[in-house]
């Protein structure tokens, strides 16, 4: 999910955060969805109801 924290992480120095390239790649590759889209998807699933034992995804 693309949040303000993701933006902040991408601005970190690699010396302070060695895994930073992974977060840049997430953003560049379009893997991160806007928080609003994830929230809308979750709310839709909530309104439909959940079943035990099922794995739900909020991916496109």
C-alpha cells in the first residue's frame, strides 16, 4: 500500500536503510496501491461478509 510512510522510506539513505532499493522497486513497478483503493476494497469485502478459512486478497 502506498502511504506517506512509503514515501518517507524511499527518501532514506541506503546506509541507514539497506533494503531501500526494494521499496524504490515497489514504487517504480507499480506494486503499491493507493491506500484509498485498498480501503475501498476491504470495505466492499466486509459488506459482503467473510467466511472462515478463506484467504482474501486486496490485489487488483
